[in-house]
C-alpha cells in the first residue's frame, strides 16, 4: 500500500510528540524537583509518558497498512485530542502549581483526555475487525 499524505502526517506528528516528550522529560527532571509537591511531579511524569508512548504508537500507525484511510484518520484524531487533553491539562496544572495559580475547570479536562484515548484505541481495534 502506498503511503498517503495522512500516513506522512501521522509520522510527522509522531516525531513532534517524541521531540516534545523528550524535552518535557528533561525539563521535568531539572525544573520541577523541589519546586512542586511529589504528587504533582509524578503526574507530570505520567503526562510525559503518555506523550512518548503515543509518539511511538503514531510511528506504528503511520507506517501500517492495516487500517482503511477513514478509520486511520478517525483513530488519529481521537488519539491526538486525547493526548492533548490528558497530558496537556497535566502540564498546565503543573505550570499553574509552580506559580500557585488555580484554574477550576482544568482538572476536568484530564479525564476527558483519558476517555478520548480509550475511545481512540477502541475505535482502532473495532475498525480492524471490519476490514
């Protein structure tokens, strides 16, 4: 199967996620220690882990011919939205914790991101059974 523009976009996104994940891991290991409570630093690490794992997953998705184009696009959209909501909200919560600010709705975005990730991987699995 020839790789499409969508495949290239997914692999490019993988590279960006991996770049951002490595940069945030380095930042977290140096800038957060002693500046935020251990539980916040642990949550930040979880956010970084999800970015890195999904970067690797996008490499696999972008180089796979298992999915039809529509299923691949929908899976990709759900997963990107999930990672951005899940990890992004954790990163913002950590940042605001550093500056002792509170955003009341922000903690609600993290579980939404987790739900989107679950839906994305569930959709990916179900779409394979229909091929």
